[in-house]
């Protein structure tokens, strides 16, 4: 799938992934500082973001599949 930066929905997903990467990089720094509490919180936040994104992507894929099926059915007439 090609990600078009002009598509608002896709760009929001890209931004969410970039935010997760930033959070995980910060968590890595906290590990190096032996700050396990902050690391655990940051990893938890990153997991939450990823779970939300996974749900959004699953919904989008389901809708795309339904649309393809509808279009396939329409062309058979």
C-alpha cells in the first residue's frame, strides 16, 4: 500500500507511528539511565498507541474488503 502524504487518514497513521518511535527511543534512553519506572510507562503508552492503530487498520482493511466485494458483485451484472 502506498502512503500518500496528502491523505489525512494515512498521514495521521504515519504520525502516530512516528510518535511511537519517539516514545520508544526515549524509553531506550531511560533504560540506559536505569530508570525502569519511566521505561515501563513509556513502553505501556507505546503499546497502547500501537493497539489503537492496529484496531483502526483492521477496520479500514475490513471496509476495503467489503468495498471490493461490492464492486466485484456490481461488475458481474
